């Protein structure tokens, strides 16, 4: 079914784009590349973990900048010699469903970071993530094993057994993959900083943070990647993020696909030798405290801060799982 709808969507896009194309452009939506690029493990839990948990639990953040333990620390606490996959997934879901200090197996982490904030995760997806963590060696920070061995003085055991994902097959350089990589790494960087500010200083401070840091962060990612990285919207908060005609059309397509729960793929085009990449930015419950309904989701002091900085703000009134905007990325 999934396969079908994505094929349908591709067909639709091809039709749309080829019918209004000028001759200089070559247009393609490269679905096959996405499929073929799936790494040795196309375990769905890996991707879910990277998109849903790595904002906070990612392995590459420097120890000092962390807002939560790396996932391997959680694995090390939850794994025991004789635990079954089922028990491991149950334990993880029991915590994530409704995190609380009582249920915690990681007192040290709770003391350092505070209890994990409640987020409305889907049980099925948490179980897929747990299955992945249970069966595979997951990415871990370089310092982690040594840290466990030296500092915990035998209180905690280092555990990260499992099948190894082949990094060489996981790396892929098709235009679509590179675009996705730019989008996801920027998302991670923005998300990490945003969540960290909300956790430590509250939502109102986080508005000021977005105002000051959203551009510098995307720009520094762009420089590091040698690409142009933009977040644009049909209803922008910052007027500099207004989508152009082309981008508006693409936003519309993603909106339709997502509203009808169709599978969607990134759109890439080659224009004058440059890759143009588009991918939707969707809302989750966390976003609503700054982009939701003004009299229901957004705290009045937060709203005041937003209105002051952005008198022309159009970026409210969203619900979860809506298209807030798109990544519009250009690279050689
Ligand atoms: C907004 C940041 C954030 C996100 C996103 C997040 N976590 Fe956490 N998580 C934390 C923090 C902070 C802790 C450490 C404090 C604690 O244990 O509650 C934690 C701890 C945990 C623990 C250990 C709980 C314990 O103390 O025994 C588990 C299990 C966990 N997270 C699973 C997940 C999974 C699975 C995801 C993705 C679906 C996820 N987390 C996403 C912040 C986050
Ligand atoms: C703490 C408040 C806050 C939260 C939470 C928040 N945003 Fe924003 N968002 C902002 C501010 C402020 C801007 C304007 C940034 C700028 O000036 O560049 C913005 C801008 C954006 C933009 C760029 C387009 C535009 O409207 O200017 C997108 C896309 C976006 N946010 C998506 C999201 C998504 C998706 C989430 C949830 C995952 C989210 N935001 C959560 C405050 C927030």
C-alpha cells in the first residue's frame, strides 16, 4: 500500500513538473535512489530513533553541551544478561509512555538533566526503536566506554552489543541523500538548541533564542556543508522566510500528501548544474507552544514576546502533523 501511494505521488509530481517546465531544467524525482540507499540495516527503528530521540539523546554532542544522556547510556542501563527483546521493549515503553522519577533506572541522569519531558510518542514506534537498540550496536560517543569503565567504578556495565551497521554501505552520495543529510543535520542542530533552551530557560526565552540564533545556526550549517540552506513557509514568522512561487507550489503538494496520509519523498531538481532540494517541515506537539492556536496553545507571555519581535507574524494556528514550511536547499 505504502509503496503504491509513493509511486502514485511520484507519477503525479512528474506530471506536474514536466508540464510546466522550461527547457533549461531537467527535472527528476529520484525515488529509486532513496530506496537503494537504505543502509545494510533498513531497520525502521534506526530512522525513528534518529528523528525522534536524537534531538536529545544523540551520540555526537560534546559531553558539556548535552541535555540528555546518549542513547548508549540508556541501552547500558536497560540491558541485562538475560533480558529478552520483548522485556527490553516493554521496559522502554513503560518509561517513555509517561516518564517519571519513580520509574527511572537512571537516577544520575534525572539529577543532572531533570526527568525526560513527556512527549506523545506512538507505542508501535517506540517498540521498533527498542528492537533496533536491542539487536544492533548503536552509535556511541568516543568517550563513553572509557567514561563508564573509569568513573562508574563497576557500578554500571558498558553494554552495546549487537549487529554492526556497515558504515560504508550506509554512506551514499546521491543528490537526494545529500539533501536529506543537510536538512536532517540542520534540523538536529536547531532542535537540540531549541529543546535545550526550553528545558533550561523556558519557552519565552526560547523565542528570543530562535530570533537570534535560527539564522546563524542554519548559516553555519550551510557553510560547513557548502550549500544554501533555507527554511521557508507560506505563513512565515520571519518575513525573510517567505516562500517564493516555486516553493509555494511545493508546499501545497506536500500539504496535500500529508493531509491525505500519503507517503511522500523529497523533491529534487537539477537547475543549471545545481541541485535544488525540497522537503517538508512538519509540526509536532512541541511546536504548538509557539506555533499553535493563540488562545489555547500559546502562553500569553510567549505570545507577547512573539508579537513584539514579529509584528507581521503569520505562523500560528497550527495543529500537529501539519506542514509548517519546507527545507529549500541548493548545492553543487
Ligand atoms: C526533549 C528531550 C528528549 C527526547 C526528544 C527524548 N528524551 Fe529520553 N530522556 C531525556 C532526558 C533528559 C532523560 C534523562 C532523565 C531521565 O532519565 O528521565 C531521558 C531518559 C530516557 C530514558 C531512561 C529513563 C530512565 O531514567 O530510566 C529512556 C528509556 C528514554 N529517555 C527513551 C527515549 C526514547 C526512546 C526517545 C525517542 C523516542 C527519547 N527518549 C526522546 C530527554 C529526551
Ligand atoms: C520557543 C518557540 C518556538 C518553538 C517551540 C518552535 N518555533 Fe518555529 N519559530 C520560532 C521563531 C521565533 C521563529 C522565527 C525565527 C527567525 O526569526 O528566523 C520560528 C521560525 C520557524 C520556521 C521558519 C519559517 C518562519 O515561519 O519564519 C519554521 C519552518 C519553524 N519555525 C518550524 C517549527 C517547528 C516544526 C517547530 C517544532 C518542531 C517549531 N518551529 C518550534 C519559534 C518557535
